[in-house]
């Protein structure tokens, strides 16, 4: 199976497991795949993360980041005006995947 197919399947399966499939559109999935492609590319140059395999980046980075989406949504819904800070993550984790998944 080609790497691109494994990435698409791995991301889709992970979103289902997290209960995020219904809240994530095909457009968001595509943006998450593009983020992974950029992370893979720039990781070779700047060593942003120790994980270098795209398949592992799905589970260890993107899905781990999205695992906090539902609890974060509850917190933000209960406390209006709550702010969240993503400080110092060189690869943009968990902030970028969360922002992509929760874009309006």
C-alpha cells in the first residue's frame, strides 16, 4: 500500500477512534495531511521533532494533539472568554492541528 494511502487511512481511522470524524470535514482532513507533509519536509532541515516517519507523526503528533479537542471544547464552552496558550512548540503542536480542526 502506498505511503499516501496509509496516511489518509491512518488519519481517518484515528479521527474515528477519537470521535472526531463527525466534526472534521474532508477539507480539514486535507489541511491536516498538508500540515503533515510540511512537518515532514521541514523536520528534515530543522529537526523539529524526533519522529521522522509520517505514519508515526499521525499518531504521535496529530492525533495526540486532537485528543484534547473535545475536553478543550467543553472547557471553552463553560467559561466564556477563556484563552488557551500554546507556548514554545517548535513544530506547532498541539496548536496547529487544533486550530485546523476547529477552524470556522
